[in-house]
């Protein structure tokens, strides 16, 4: 099964994508993680991408498409977290793959802002915390590895605002694009995380059964 996850930055595509990946036994591919890994390794692609990522812009299609071509090569099943993010990326993807479903996560902008700007990341192991919803036991320190927590450059308030603007302009049109194709499942993810997770799984499972997307 080939699934695309859509939704504003910080809405929880990563969290819900991980849950769906485990339940459906389908690998999740996260473009943002791949770009961050290139940046960490200091590759030419990583250096180029960092400039755009740090200021909240999208990395140019040509760069992302090259990375994704390699990541998706020969795959039968995947959950895409953070790709496509432009119409050009969507059109390029469908040249090679027939997508089964597109999930659009929605929540009020205010809630998204609060979730994403409160995030703290461990500089050592990458574990994610939240200063209100998922506090570390000791302030500023990772529970798992004792690493120091920091606020990612692209999770600072002004950059988040920019990312939300960019989302509205360049990525939101994909919602209509896939709705017109009749392949969009919209899920409201406003509220407490455990209830939301259960709701997401129920919606996705029902949709899969209704549309007979499983191969048995
Ligand atoms: P994410 O972790 O998914 O929010 O992605 C972090 C950043 O990586 C984004 O703000 C973009 O700068 C860049 N990025 C991730 N996916 C894409 C994509 N499909 N197209 C362009 N830029 C992307």
C-alpha cells in the first residue's frame, strides 16, 4: 500500500505516521529526516538544504526529487511523511507510483503553533519532548541519554509562522488536488494525543476496509 500524509508542519504527521507504520507494517519515509541527516553528515545536498530549512522555506524540488527517487526506488509499500509538498512533486511521484490513499491531518492553526513551538529535541539521540505536553524529567536534559535539549532552528516561533505560510501557499493546494481524485481521507487531530491516535487508527482502518486496499 502506498500512502501520503498531508498536514501543516507540526500537526503530528511524524507521530501518526510512526503508529500507522507499526500497525500496517509499512515503512515510513520522512523527507525532513532524510534532509536533516544529509545536513548532519555535511554533504553538499545537506549544506544546500540547510539554508532553506533554517529559514522555513521548502528545499528546491530538484534536490528533493533526487533524494526521493533513490529512497523510493523499487518499493511496493510506503508511508510518505513530508512528501510531496508541491504540485510539481506530486506530479513527479505519480509518474512512477499509483498512490492508494492520501491522509490529510487537520487542526486549528493556534493548536499547531503551540505544539510545534514548544518542542525540544535532544542534541545527542534526537528524542523529542514538549515543554508542556511531554516534559523531560529533568529540565533541559534528555531522559534517555542525558543529552542536552535544544529548540530546533525551524521550530522557533517566527520560522514556524513562515513554514505555516509556505504550507498554505505551496502545499495546501495538494489537498484539493487529491480530493478531486477521490483519494483523500481527512482526519481531525485536535485534542488529547491518546484519543487522537485511536481515532486516526479507526479512520484509516475503516477507509482501508471500505476501499478494499488490503491485498488478502
Ligand atoms: P519536516 O521535518 O517534514 O517538517 O521538514 C523540515 C523541512 O525540510 C521543511 O521545512 C522543508 O524546508 C524541508 N522539506 C521537507 N520535505 C520537503 C519537501 N517534500 N519539499 C521541500 N522541502 C522539504
